[in-house]
C-alpha cells in the first residue's frame, strides 16, 4: 500500500482549497438546488452518510438545497437487473429527472 504523507496536512489542505478546480466546484455546489451523489462500494456508504448529514444541517440552517444519494439497495439491484450494472446509476439519475419533471419522457 502506498504511504500516505500526513506531514504539513494543513498546508496541503489550504493548497487544495485555493485551486481553480475547487473554486469552480464550490460555485457550482453553492448555486445548485439539488445535488446527486453517485458512488460505489465503501464510498457509497460515505456519500450516503454525507448527503444525510448535509440535508439535516441545511434544513436546520434554512438552506434550500437537497442532496440525493442512492440509498435503496432494492432500487439499485432492480435497475441493475433491468438495464445492466453499467447503466444502474445513469438510470437512477433518469428516474429522478422524470420525478422532478425534467425528463423528456
């Protein structure tokens, strides 16, 4: 396993926050009313937990923003069975578009 260097972690964090990519991400996150978290494996659990925490904190702070995560194993396996695992997350996003009235069908 590759060694993780935690030396000067604060400066590394500050350097990341000053990048153009992070600034662009922050602006898009700030402007979005809805955010969709797509992850796989252990990161799926992390993304789901993060979206739950954000939704709880946003509601408490009066922020009108909602973060969606695919938290239904039943839906994921059903969609994967119908369309193939490679298309499962795409189909999940399409289902949300239709539910939100943003889909073409």
